[in-house]
C-alpha cells in the first residue's frame, strides 16, 4: 500500500521474530541428526593404529569405521582385514579417514577430494539410516586385533549438541541482535544498511556452520551442500557489506554505482567453484575472502587519509577499521590463509566466529558514534594489546624452532621476553601514539597561582584563559555567560568542551583541541577540574594570607594605639622626670617590637629573654630594688616566638613588674623563666607587707589587673597570684607553638 510504513517498534519486532525463527530452524536441523554415541569430535585425526579416539558404551576405544547391519564381518580379525573389505564394499562398510571429520569441506585441496567427501557422507548416512550400525574398534593395548559390535541410532537431544554449536549460535544471535537495533534506530541510513548486510552475512555463515561443523559423523549430502553454499555466500555477503561500509563511511569515498563489481565478482567466483569451471587453486572461496580483506584494508587506509582534517571522523574510522580488521583479519589469518597455503588450520572455524561477533558489536558502537572522544584511544590501545599478543606468539614459535624447546618452555620464555618489552615500551608507546603526557605539576602550580594572585578580576580571567589555551590549544574559543551545569562537560561527542564560570572567570566554550587536530576527551575534563581545584586552593590561600595580613595590621594598630599611645600620654603628664623617662623608654621599646613585627624579623626566645632581663634590671635599679634573675633553659632556647606571643608576653611582664615596683616593699625582686614541655613558665616574686584586711582581694586585683588577664586570655595561658610569708608571687604559664625544624 502506497505510503504504508512500519513504526520503529514494529520493525524491531519483525527483526526479533526473524532472528528467533532462524535460530529455531537451525536448532531443529541440528537435533534431527542421528546420535551414534561414538563421540568422535569433528577435526579428529587418526592415531598410530589408524583409529580415531572415541567411546563404545562409554568406554574409550580406537574406532576404525562402520559397517551395515547384516553384513558378514566374521572373517575380519585385524584392521587391515576391515579396510580391505571397506575398499571392496564401500556401500556396506566405511573405514574412517581424516577427511571424514573435516570441519569445513571448502578446506579440501581439490574438487576430487570435495566430491569424494560428499560421497562418503552419503554412504555413512545410508548406513546410519538402517536403524542400527556395526562398528569396528580396538581396545587400548589391543591394536593387533579388532572388536565388532552392533549399536543403535538414537534421536539427538539438545543436551547432545556440542558446545561449539552453542558458541556459533550465540555469536550469530549477538550479531543479529545488534544489527536489528542499529537498523531500527538508524532507518534509512546508508552506512547502517551496509553494516546490517555485513551482519546478516556473518550471522548466516555462523548459523550454517553451526549445523555441519558439529555433526555426529555425517549429514545427508543435499543438506550439507545447501548449508555449505549458505555459509560461503554469507561469508561473501559479510565482506561485501564491509566493503560498502568503508567506501561511504565516515567519508564518502566511492558511490554505490562504483561498487557493483564487488558482489558480481564474488558470486561469479562462487559459481565457478560450485560448477568446477576454473582450476581449484583459483576457484577456492578462500581466495575471494582474502581479496575482500585486502579491499577492506585498502579502504581503511584510504579513510585514514581522508579523515586527516576531521578528528571526529578520524576517531570513528580508527575504531571501525581496527575492529573489522582484527575480527575479520583473525578469521582470515587463522582459518583462511592456512587453507590457501596448504597448512593446518590454527583454530577451529567455530572459535573464529567469536571475534567476528565481538567486532560487530564494536562496529555498531562506531556507527552510532558513541563516545567519539574515546573511540580513537580505544582503537590505539586495542592495536597495542593485540600487538603484544602477536609478539608473544611469534616469540613462542621462534624460540621453539631455534632452540628446539618444548612448547611449555618456549611459551614461558616468550611470555618473559614479551613481558620485559611490554613493561619497557608500554608507557613510551602510549605516550607517543595517544599523546598521554601527564601535565607537569610544577607548571600547573605556577600557572594556577598566577591566576589566583592577579590583582584585578579582568587580569585573573585573562590569566585563566591563557592557561586553558596553553593546555588545550583550541581551534576556536568563546566566552559565555552561563552553562548548563557547574562542572565542565563535553559537547557533540568531544567536538567541543564547555567550561563553567568560576569566581575568577566567565564560562568558556572551546572547539577541537590540539589546534583542531583532536577531540576533547575525559582526560581533558579531568585536567580542567584539576586546574580549577588548584586555582580555588590558591584563592583560599591568598584570601587566608590577606586576612592574616589584615588581622596582623589591626593588631599592630591596636598596639600602637593602646600601648605606645598610652605610654606617651603617661610620659607627657608625668610629674617627675623618672616616670617620664620610664614612659618614653617603654614607648620606644614598644615601637621597636612593633617594627620587628612589621619587618617580619624572627624573634628567638633566648634573645628575647636577654633583652627583657637587661631592660628589667635598669627599671628595678632606678626604683631602688635589686634583681635576681638566674639563667634558665629558656636562655638556651632557639624557639621562634610569633609576634602576638612575644608582644603580649612583654606587656604582661611590664605590667606585673610595674605593679611590683609601685605597690611592693623595697627589697629583692626574684624572677625565673623556664621552658617546660612546650610551655613557658614565668614567675615574679617581690616583697610586700600584709594585704589590707579591709580589702583582702586588693593585692590580687592590682597584681593580676584586667590588662594582664586579658592578654593571658589572648595567649590561652594561665595566671596565678598569691601572697605568702610577706611575698607576692605572680606566675604566668603560656603555651608555645610547636618547634619548627630549622627554626
């Protein structure tokens, strides 16, 4: 009906129904075969006695062949007797040969061998169709004589199906499922259609091979011919689909009209093989498969050159190319090439379908352009790891051949050698190919601090943009007022990078990194977040530093106002010269301390105590007192005192000394200063009469004045005063900051 079309859900449903019916049909064909119970695996080779390892009634045996029920075999006592009879009566007896257990008949070296194989398949099928069959075998250790028994043919059950059958069915199912979803989601897309065609080919080849490569001895020749033809035509279909895919994707290199000779050549070549029109060496299907792979390689190389100026297409091309070449290449290398060269196949055909299924899923990822920013890196890593595996295998073969070692020893040495090269070369190779060079921490620290410590907002933004451009070299940059989130994010699958606004800059939007030569990826996201985190940390440090500077200036201003100003006013209004000089000396001392704090000069505890002792002695002697201040461990201390510590401690000492000189009785003033367990203990003892009984707290009040208590609170210290035996004692204990190594 004109204009009639199916919805995506309906198309997907039809795909899934078709997949289910196809797999069900293959399953039915597999279980319809007869089970002999001999358990001779496909691919078996004759032993030294000419028999094939299998089982008779569950017991291991060397099986020589079959004969029909009712055949007179009484005179057969040796293997040679049985083989002679089989040559005379091929319709009644079959002596097994290696070719009977071949996995793929296309691997046979000639038309004659192929026709003989199918003829013998027909003879064995006829013998098994009689309901029972005779088997000739030799028990272990009894190769000179043979035994004969009659077995029955039983229906095959799903449990009897070989694991290789399920392996190929699983590979085909995965391929068809991926193709169904991709074609449904990308309806009308040319590359997706080519991809689906190649998937149908790979799945069809796997489904057909699943039946005959896991057969139990024999299949009817007509069914075998049909399955073999389906396998061969499907294999060509896979190659044709891949050729079409790389001809138009990601860059259109050739139009569809230039590609029609590819399927024409393949199927004419297949017809020539089936009809025996060309010499077998030329017509074998494996030649066409190799030619198709060469065509794929040429197109992949062409796409690599064509996508040079487009990082997004280059990433897709790398992933698609590596996936197809590794998957199809492994099949051709391990299955097809050995047949062309006339050597033994390296792996079974059923196992070779597994990488085909894996690369098919990988190819779908590339066509869907999922995570473009990672596809290129994934491709390079995949090539690198495959190269390591190939190196191990190559080294294994070379060591085994050159040193004549056992496979176990040669493989061990190969793994050791490859491991050493891997460890030595991995980082270098990945850095060169993937440009995975971690940024220098010193450079990051310098750049981010340069942003944080700029004087103006405009300068900070300019510095931040310079850092971003230095690391990413975008082909285009623009500032934006806001972004969708608070974290950097990739745009258009890596074509762009959006950086959110921060307190030091507006948002940025970048296009194509590396001067337009590469996509942005997750590493770039991580780098932006690292840069932003370092700038934020530097900003906090700067603000903390500035706050500390402001606080220190406020403290110094208070000291100038409260201490220096107070002393100057006291000296200005003093009524006698002694008090005036004391006030001026105290003011000068305060100014000296404040200047030391402003200049950042370090004050060492031992030097500070020395200056304080000298100043105290002068004041005490001016008032007619004597001073005893012995040396203590504080006089040897190299501990650095912060400004707020020595400034407040100095004020506390002066206040306490002034109280002693003003209110104490003339005599000896004793002072001691000790450093004990991270604390400074300072004690002043002066003679005094008994406190005024009318005000028992008077002494405590004047000696422990509010000024002293306030400063001790600022230092988190303790103050204790007492009167005993005619002496006042003032003791201050203040914590010292932890000693820093090297002062």
